[in-house]
C-alpha cells in the first residue's frame, strides 16, 4: 500500500467526485493508497486541514506557513503559535516551510526568520519538518544546519534539486520526496537522483492539486495519482512497484512515527 506523503486536500478539484472529498479519498484507496498527509500552507487554511484530518482516520495533518504566504508583518508566525497548533493529536509534522526565491525577491530576511521559527517549533514539539525549497538550496541547507534541524529531520518535499543537495539533506536526516515532476520528460537530472537515492530515504507524493504526473500533466492532480509517481520511480530504479510502495510507506511511518 502507498502513502501520499504530501497533499492539499482542502484545495482539491472535487468536481469529478460530486464535490465530495470522501469520494476522492475512496478513489485513492481503491488505487492502493492507504494514508494521506494533508499539509497546511497558511494560517487561514490550518482549521480546514485539521478538520479534514479529524473526519478521516487515514488522514494526518501538518501545521505551518508556506514561505510565499502573505501575513501581517506586525503579527508574524511564531514558534510558540506553531507549537500550540502542533498539540493537535492528528498533527505529525511542522510545515510546509522553507525558502522560495522563485516567487519572492528583494530583502528576504522575513522569509528566513519565518523558516527559523518553524524549525524551532519542530524541535520543541519533536515533530519532523516538511521543507519547501525552490531556487534556494544553499540558504535552505545553511539555515537547517544553523538551527540544528538534524535533531528532528524531516522531508525535502517535491524535490527538484541536484544530487549534492540530496546528499546534504540526507546527512541532516531528511528524506527525499518525489512528486509528479519526476515523470516529466525534461526532468532527466531529477530522474538520475531518483535512480541513485538509497531506498531508506525515499518518499512519494502528489502535492495535489498541483503538479499532476504524466499522463495527467496539466490537469488537476488527485491523491490517487501517487501510484503513477511510485510506478515511474520503480521503473527508474529497476525495482518492482510493490517494493517502492512498501519501502516508501515504511519510511513515512518511521519518519512521522505513525
């Protein structure tokens, strides 16, 4: 059985499922998926993320504020706020958090400080981190080291960086999660990372409703498509689908202690 290690269930296109999240989740279960990690991206959607996790036994939650999410500069997110939210029994991770230099420009100290608050909350709650990193690998790794994030570890979600970054992340106790991007024809460098990654660091995800894998690229992504990602990664690695499913699920349960 598979686990979708990163999805945004509150944002799915539910029109193919009569606007019923339960039907979308059942479609995934029918496609060999037996658990989901619903990831928060800002303060406004945390209540929905927690509600969904409460309503579905196989859905877990995270709490965090995405590096590009807007917030009141006079009221920035704090480690204490995140720590309080993380006490919810279905919360198993802090994030997504990290750095994104693709969508943001100028003085990004606010983004760095937000990232540090998340790492401190993760350490205080003893929960792993979910890291978003886009065109900011060097600073992401530097801040993880400076804040001692290796004490909790986590996952480099929707990984698109090079092998050197993957190695550094693994040295800090972070797993590498592949999304539908790995199936894209122009993702040869990423596919090479997937081929050589040690199995004990491998996770798969959809990031749904974003980044649908081939053959659904360009359409709204769904949690059931995580199987397409796993099958593609298995083929790259010369392994069976079942082996990748079992390994990635075991890795998820070990990392998030569920």
